[in-house]
């Protein structure tokens, strides 16, 4: 039985990325050890962050899909003060209301909720 998944996302500056995820409503903490590694959690979603100085958003980008209960509400809460590119919510042919967010490290976050 699969129980959970935690994608590992490369970031250039762990401290900046942890602060960014806090502004997005995640609980964020750095690994208490020699590696530059972090954990961000919101409800049942967990993401891991690894600081990688060679990370180049043009060639080593990553993406995650976040299923949420209300994409419009999440979008509204992310609208002010978020760094990067935030797309507008739209209805998709596959039955989701979704938007995109590309952070300064080049990670594409697709966020969606079921159409009602």
C-alpha cells in the first residue's frame, strides 16, 4: 500500500525557498544537519527542498501538481506578495479548476480542484 509521496524540489537558496513557502501558507523547516535540505508541509501535502547551487531553472526545472479543495481560494491567498509568475485560474476540459505558479527557482506548481 502506498501511503504518501514527497517530491524533492531543487532550489538555489534554501533559506529563500523556505521563506517563500511560508508566505504560501506552508509550515517550513530546515533539516537539522550538515546538508542544506528542507521540508514544507500544508495539510496532507509534503514537499522536500534540496539546495543545489548548480540548479539552473532553464535546464533543470521541476513541477508538482497540488490537488486542493478550492483552487480559487488558494489563488486569492497567493496573489499578493508571491515571487514568480502566477497564472489565472481556469476551467479545464479534464474537469478541474486550476492555475499555475512558477517560482523563482523555475518549479512549476499546478494547482487544481474538481469543478463543481
